């Protein structure tokens, strides 16, 4: 459903007029219902890749190449068509839920207006749907949460609300950029599990950006390893673990901290006992 080919992002320094290439001609595809993890060190271009697809690259930057969603060329689409695609087909879950939510409105308004405006749903129906979505993301006291302002809820709770909002629009493609990094470790695991479950249940495609190789492996069908604005390799989590194609991937594998206890879904990527696997990786 998504074809990205030869994606190049160039930014121009407004003072010197000098061009810097940030992404160097990356290509990848995503099938319906598939999830792709973008992994790699800080500054490798993970966020910029999804920003290019969402059309929110930095002002003055130039995007070249081809980005095609269900046959529509997003780089050529303009005006109403592009607005429609962004509003209906794409949804972003960012690192901090605060950017998505209006601080002076109860979160219920965010969910209800999202649905009633975008899908011309009657308000009462949208409110019932919002409560239903909140239950799906593990929130039971839905009335209290719908009536709460963002500052009255924890980060984990807010991120669940944002996930519910993202799902409510039934997008074709979900982007999650470090969606759990700002949360404490226990909440991180819960929110990641909810996101994973919701995505699978609703059959959504997802591009999941993270530093955390194990989490990406647990949540994604394939991983793209990025470094310095380039995709070095793409493979299934098993391929990346067992037959890394580059020295960088090998180093990334060896350097990852062990955050997950045995039995956690992300620990499954370690195949055997986490510590034993680490010994193997090191030797
Ligand atoms: N607004 C901007 N203008 C110019 N260059 C930028 C801008 N934002 C980021 N960059 C550069 O683009 C490159 C890729 O950044 P990007 O944010 O995509 O990295 P990332 O892989 O998401 O890193 P992190 O894991 O820290 O979020 C970096 O070299 C960064 O310095
Ligand atoms: Mg980033």
C-alpha cells in the first residue's frame, strides 16, 4: 500500500544558503496490515523519514523521490486531495501526547469532535464510540477520563487517549514515533502492548520508530536499520538478529541494553534466556 522510492530530503541553511542532504535516497514498501520498525541511533533520520511521508518536513526543506500511498503520489498531491489523505488515511502518535491534545479542552472533546467532524457522526454516537475506544485501550472509568483535562491525567493515560483517537479515524497507516519513550518503564510496556494489540485488531499498517530494537522486533513484521540518513538493511526481526548484513547492525544488536524480563513479549526476540543470548552475541 505504501511505496517509498529513492527518498531524498535536503535542507537549506537560511543564513548561508548551503544545502545539506539529510536522507540519501531510501526505498521501502509496506503492505496492508504490515508493521515496519525504523531503528537506528539518534540522528539517523527515523523521524525525518516519517515526517516526509506525513508532509510535515521542516519549512524550506525539499523532498525528492516518490512516496505513493494506494497509488496516489503524495509528493504530487495538492490542496484538497492532500488534505483529505492526511486527515483520513494517516495518523501520528508522537512521543509526547501533549502535542496532540488541547490543554484547555477535556479529552472527550478531542475524541468526540475528531469523529463527529471528520466522519459527520452525530455527537451522541461519537461519545458512545469514544467510550468504547477508551475501553479498548484499557480505560474502564471512561466518563471520568472523557471529562478530564489533559493536566489531570497521567502520561500513560494520555497516550492511551491519543492511541484511541488515532484508531478512531480508521487510518490506513499509523505512524508511531517513540510513542512510549516519555513514559516510565512499567507504563511503557503497557502502552506498547496496547498499541500493538489495537493495530493488529484493526488491521492497520504501521511505521514504528524507536531506539529499542527488542521492542521493535516484538511489534514489527520487518525492521529497517538506519544510520546517517540511510537505510542499511531491511529484514524480519529474525533475519536482523541471526544474519545481520552490516557491521553496524551487528553493533546495534550487541549494544542494546537488556530491559525485558524473560516472558515479556519483547524478550521473545532474544529467542532463549536473555542472558544466554547476550553471551552468544558478545562471543
Ligand atoms: N529542522 C531541522 N533542520 C535541519 N536538520 C534537521 C532538522 N531536524 C533534524 N535535523 C537533522 O536531520 C537528521 C535526522 O534527524 P531525525 O530527527 O530524523 O533523527 P532520528 O533518527 O529521529 O533521531 P532521534 O532518535 O534522536 O529522534 C539529524 O542529523 C538532524 O540533525
Ligand atoms: Mg526522532
